[in-house]
C-alpha cells in the first residue's frame, strides 16, 4: 500500500474507449440479425462468416445513429468517410480483419459534460467517435480443452467513443461512462445494457509526477462492463503503477484484464505496435458522403437531451437540480413527469411521487418505468386527491396505490369511499376523538403538563389510530395542541 503523501506526488491520466452496440435490426455490413442472444451461430450468414466472394454493404441506420451521438456530443460530423481494414488474426474474427474507421472517423472532437463528486460541471473532451463492427465471442469452458466460438455477435455495428487523456480520477471515469450510457439511451442508439455487453469500456491509465511535462507509459485495461469495475480497475492500476515507479521499476505499456474477484489487473499481452494492424482502406466499400439533407434531417429529429431537460425542470417546474437529475436519469421517467405536469400543477408533488412510491414499486418489481402499469391520468388523479386532502398521503401510498398498480383502471374515488378511506376534515369528528383520548390517558396529560412536550407524538398516534388514518394529520395536530394547552391552563 502506498501512503497518501506518496500518492499526492502523482497525477493520474485516464482516457476511455467506450464501445456501444448499435440498435439496428441487422448487422452493420449485412442483413443478419443483430439482436443479442439466440442459440449460438444462428445469426450467421455467408457475409458474417466471410465466405469467399461475399461483399459487405453498409447499413444506413448505423450511419444515422453515429451522427446522432456525434451531434449530442458537440462533435464535428465528417462529411466524407472511408472504412478501413484493421488486420489481425483471432479465432472469433472470421475475415482476419475488422472493418473500422481509422483516418476518417464519422465524428471528430466534441465533449461530454459530467458533474464531478464535488458538484462541479466539467467537459470531457472527445478525440473521436468512429463506426466499426464487433467480433464474435470465444467461449472457454472450465475443464474443457476446446474453445467454442459463437459468431452471432460478429459484424454487429458499434460506435467507439474515444476520449482525450483528460480524465483525472476514477470517479470521473465512472461518471463519464454513466453519462454516455444515459446519452445513448436517450438517443435510442444503444440499449446500454452492460450485463449483456452492449456497452463496454476500455480504460487507459497512466501516472506521472505532478511536475512532469510528459505523460507516463499507459496501460489499457480491457472490456469492463460495469461502472464499479471501471472505477476499481483504475484505482488498482494507479496503485500498482505508483508502486512500480517508487521501486524504480518501469511501467510496461501493455494490455491488461481486470479480475472482478480479487480487484486486480493482470497482463494479457504487450501492446501491438500501431502498424501491426496494417490499416488500409477497405476496397469493398465505397466512401460515404453525408449530404446536407441527411444531416439536416437527423438534426431535426434530435430529442431533448438530459442536460437541457434538467435546465427545463429547474426553471420551468421549479424543481431542485437534485430532483431534476433523478427524474431525467431515463427519458421515459422524464416524459412521465411531464405528462403529470400537463394534467395538474403540482410539480413538486409529482416529482416526489415518482421518486418515492413509484420508484419503490419499480424496484420491487424489477421493472422500469416503461412497464409501469398506471397511467399518468390515474396517478395525477391520486396525487390531486391527496393535495385536496380527500385522501391522506399515507392512505394514498399504502392502500390506494397498490390497488391501482394491480388494477390500473380502478375508479379511485368510489373505491376509497367504499373502503371508507376518505379523509375526514370535519373538526367535530377529530375533537370527539381527541376528547376520548385525553380521558383515557390522564397520567399522560399530567406528564405533558409537567413539560414533557414530546409526548404529543403518542397522543397523535392514538388519534390517528382511532380515526383509522382518516383524520388530516395537520388539523389533528393543531387541535390536539390547543386542547392540551387548554387543560394545562385550567
Ligand atoms: P493507442 O494508439 O495506444 O490506441 P491512442 O493515442 O489512440 O492510443 O489513445 C487511446 C486512448 O488512450 C485514448 O482514450 C487516449 O485518451 C488514451 N491515452 C493516450 N495516452 C494516454 C496516457 N499517457 N495515459 C492515459 N491514457 C492515455
Ligand atoms: Mg486503443
């Protein structure tokens, strides 16, 4: 373990390479299905398998999706692009090369904004976003000598988002990855499912003495599929590299893999020299020219992005930034909130209901808001009934909401009447209960008189219990205090 004072001598440098599988029906250069899953080797036509004489043909939607992401990241969109062959041999790469974009990435530059742990907004500069195809999957089973290969994934379209080496902490790296996942989901460019590997990340990490002018040797940790793994892997790499340097040993520029069980990284291979790949333009694909019309059409289809929504939720609906951030985590949740706000004017209550009872319901049932059974209409009605004090909040949450989730067409008001759940705002009703409670607990009244004011909660509990939760708690509390004070004076 290195000490804090040694750690402080060093600056950490991180650059991410994020791969996102495109949400196209077919693969990027042929018509095989690109959907995740399926029995092994069932989405494998002759082009995917690189049979001699087969030719690739570009999927137009892949281009459009990459441009969408580029626009969202403020990148420059390349109007003229070629595809390149990146040559290497690997069993899950049938052609012996990967089609990618080396010299003419579809998007150049740009940035993604993140909020640091300290609450500061910073822009993480991107180097590029390029299009490429995924490889198949090699499967190494335990206690088996053979390696199995599944080519379903081979040829699925990817965008690779490459940052500049401008990230300085592992938290920021994880936050950036989360932000990228949010963006691709808002844009319907990728499902962002990290467990299935639709979104995965390589982290490049190096350290240098704070006063150094040049970056240290970098290590690339490959293929991580969770925010936490990315953060842990970087933390371990930083520690490992500083230890090496402090011992006077060199950091070797290599590719490493992260072991999620022990939290350590292990060497896989030393980094290939750039020219090992022998990049050259793929002669089977013609250059791509992006017309003004296409670019204009994509620009006009861009959805409101999360950051703009946060601003709107704060300025237009008067939410706190914290609430706005939570609600815009997924665009479906943000849309549900706006649907509620179109039906009533209770912005803050709407936000609280979504982040409270609704979120808990979704978590308990392990579904997301898209699968939430209750309509905005019905939820808005329930929220308004609470606001009008016809239902107490606790009865609405504990009794009505579960019924509504189970039968979304429920007639809330008549049901609440039938179950005798409507809140009673009648003072006489509450005063009678308070009177009875005071008679039943004379010694508690005495304690209250002697200054033990906290005992009011016990009285309130009793009043609410006897009213079967139907007394308006605020009114009951006021009446109770008044009554107890009257008794004290007497
Ligand atoms: P390579 O040629 O090894 O792929 P690139 O220059 O293309 O390297 O960069 C790949 C990634 O590594 C980028 O995300 C970049 O920001 C990052 N990177 C480059 N140099 C460093 C460094 N010294 N330390 C950490 N990350 C780096
Ligand atoms: Mg690389």
